[in-house]
């Protein structure tokens, strides 16, 4: 099943202290129609996450004050933000699999962003289908309950009538023949 993605439904937070990088990323990702939010340092990033609830964060590692690792650590420690995927931006080779090297390779950047957004879209679809399935199961269980009740009611009535009839018969007619 192919998950349909409308980029305008997804927000990407770009965090970098170098204005030129922010502008370049804003153009590259904005051209794909994603909603863009920017922050120039770690504190601004945390505030933007709280205010905007981004779907994906592109996070520079080397920033004055609070670096990217510290920002990521704070986000991952918070249950409200721990699921937001982060792609680190760095001029260094970190050895990690979730980073993009500076200077940016346009194709790699867009592929990585699209891949992460596709994963988010798939998770949302699965969550939606899970809710729908749970609702269907609750409906089925209610239906089974009503059916069981309705089946018990006539049986109880028949049992009551049988007992009344048995009570009306003389004892010699009830025993084995």
C-alpha cells in the first residue's frame, strides 16, 4: 500500500546558527511544499518545538550555548517530543546514520527528509487504522452481547413455562414410564 503524502501537512523545523544554511535549507525544503519553521539556537529550537509541534527536525550539532546533542537529549527525555525524528546537520563526520554532512547534497537532503516524512505518514496511517479497528471490535462486542442476551431471554421464558407446566402435572405423570 502506497501512503499518500501531502507535504503541506508536515512541518519541518530547521535549527542552525548560520543564516546562510537556514536560508538554503528553507529554499530546498520549502520548494517541496513542506511547512518550514526555523530557529537560530538550541533554546529557540525548544521553544519552536513547543509552539509548532514539528514533524521533523533538521538540527545543527555545533551551535553556541546549547549544542544539537543537548537539544536532542532534552527532546528525547520529554514524552511529548521523544518521537519527533531528528536529522543532525554537521560539518564533521559523526559516524551516526542520522546526519547530513555540510555542505549539503541537495538530492541526499531531499531523500532523507522525504524518507522521514514517509515514515511519519505511515505511523499516522497505522494509528488511524488501529483506532478504526478498535472501534469495530467494540461494536462487534456490543453486538455479541445483545445477541447473547436476546438468545437467553427466550430460553429463560421457555424454561419458566416448562417449570410451570411441570408444577401443574400430578407427581405420578412426571416420573419415568
